[in-house]
């Protein structure tokens, strides 16, 4: 009976420890002056390029964002195409990919993006859902 109580207590304590560790990992990612910051620490830099393609009555924007680490080495390239909706305030993500240079892998957008989310152009000026890309890179230890 004492062993069972001890194991139960150990499981409860472990569960509380895991919960606090998960909360500590979540941080607010801020992009200022082409620098990626989290908790006032610089994680890396970005270089963004945006091109507008007008084809078949729709405006498609192609965003290409190069992501660098603190030392200036290229980590990944985020490529996303989005179309302007009829309301002309919201954008729709058509396709997205993330190429990481550490392992030379191209990740599909379904791994880190929410294709159903409505985005306005004012929310994320770098590229649509760019903060999700940074969180994905941090979780998978690319940054």
C-alpha cells in the first residue's frame, strides 16, 4: 500500500513539473528592425522579399523570407503564396514551404501553418503566420 501511494505521489509531482516546463517554453516572439526577439533576447535576423503577381483576376503575393541565426548563417527560407479574398482585407494562404539548410529538408506548410485562419494584411507584415514558422524552428531545434 505504501508503494502504491509513493508511485501515485511521484506521478502527480512529475505531472506538475512537466506542466511548468511547457509554460516556460512559450514565449512572445517579436520582430523588430529585421531581428527576431524572444524575451528580449535576439534569436536571429531576417531578410524579407515580397512580390505581387496579378493573374486571372486575382492578386497573389509571394513572400520569401530568409532566416538567419545570431552568427549570420542562413538557417531556413520560408516561401508562402497568398491570395487576396473578395473582401480585399483578408488573405488566403495558397501554398507554403520552409526549407531548412541544416538538414536540407523542405517542410510543407501543413506542419506549422493554419490554412483556415483568416489573416489581415496588417497583422503580420513580414509574411503570413511568420511567428508560427519561428515557433516551429525553435521547437525542432533549428534556432
